[in-house]
């Protein structure tokens, strides 16, 4: 899968920024997502709304543009990694200012920021495999200026001894490359709706991700419920099948009862949609 020629030309950084922003908005609007904010409502969250998620996404456009500009045709090195880290933290501050202090997209800044930078480093050409491999090389480098504090996600990875967002990126995003993108394409080939295909991609991520958002809110019970529920949806033929739709509704009820929200899976779905947008011609605009 080759990237579209349009982003190899002047203005590629702006195009990438808009593509990343739109991917966040598409993820937020996708419905129905178990436990997550969507067009129906707030899911398991009391401090998030769809309007807030969209405002947050738009606030990050300048960050994505700066990441692309600073990374264009640059080699993988510590200097670039530290620049990316600084821009990402500045983006977090812009996000927090836009949302009144609510963390809407911190995990997405990490995943999408790395991928935007990786595309730019490749000069706007390459495959999803090349992009994620380049992003992994960046993620493996140290950022000495990163704050030495434990986020909720890091605390969960330490408490439950599971990999988190950092390891996902360092391993070249296996939940995207091995699960979400193949499932997205498979569901499209079955002739289902685009909404159903994207929900199936989310389910594929949720079948095995050690989602630290779920672990932080509902522990191992919540994680096991997410894994098994998502597997049930796909076993039943996916969201486009009546039995799969019912399994999705069952999972949604269970996640809400546990106050569990798969925010990590949502971040990876947004990243999946970004890569898909770059490599699928009819989604490129």
C-alpha cells in the first residue's frame, strides 16, 4: 500500500495534520462504541462529551502540523525524538486549555504524533509497514526531557505488569498492523457498511489489548470482560451480522456496568483510521 502522491508535494505537513485531526473526529463520532463517548452520549465518562472530543481534536491540528514540518525527511535520531517529545507536550497543554483541563487525547497524541512524524520522515511516501516501523524506531529512543512522573496508564502497566502505549509503539503497533487494519479490510470485503467495518476494527483491537484505561477504571475484571466481549462480536460475524450486533450491545451494557472505557483501544482505532486514510484512495480527501 503506497501513500498518495498528494502528500509528497508542498503542503504535505498541512495535509497530514488535517488527516490526523479528521481521524480523531471520525473515531469520536463512530457509534455505538462500548463504554466510549460517541454520537449517542458520554459512555462511561462523566467529564467527556462528543463536542469536547471534537474541540480537543481541532486544538491538536497545529501540533500535528508542527510535528510533520519538523520531521520532514529527517533521519531517526535522539535530537528529533526530543523535538517530537517537546512538541507533543506542548500539544497536551493546548489540548488541556481547549478542554478546561480534561484529558481527552493524551494517548492519541503519542500514537498519532509518532505516525505523523514517521510519514513526514519518509517524505510522504511508503507503506503502512514502513510508517509503523519508522515510528517504532523513534519510540525506542530516549527523551531525556520527558517528565519523570507516573500517569494513570503507567501506574496500570506497573501494577498489572502488562505492556502499555509505549511498548505498543516500540513494537511497531502490532494491534493496528496485525489486527485492526486486516479486520477493517476484511469487513469491507464482506460488503458491510463503513461504520460496521470500523467497529469491527475496534473489536479486533479490544480482543487482546492490555488497555490501561480499562485497567485503571475496572481492573482485570474489566479487561477480561472487554477481551471476551469483543471476541464474541467477531465470532458472531461482526457488527454487520444481527448476532454480532447483539453481542456488541451486550458488551456495551457490561462495560457501562463496570464503568470501563477502552480509551487505549480508541486511540489505536484513530491511528488505524489515519493509516487507512493515507493508503485508501477513496478516503484520502
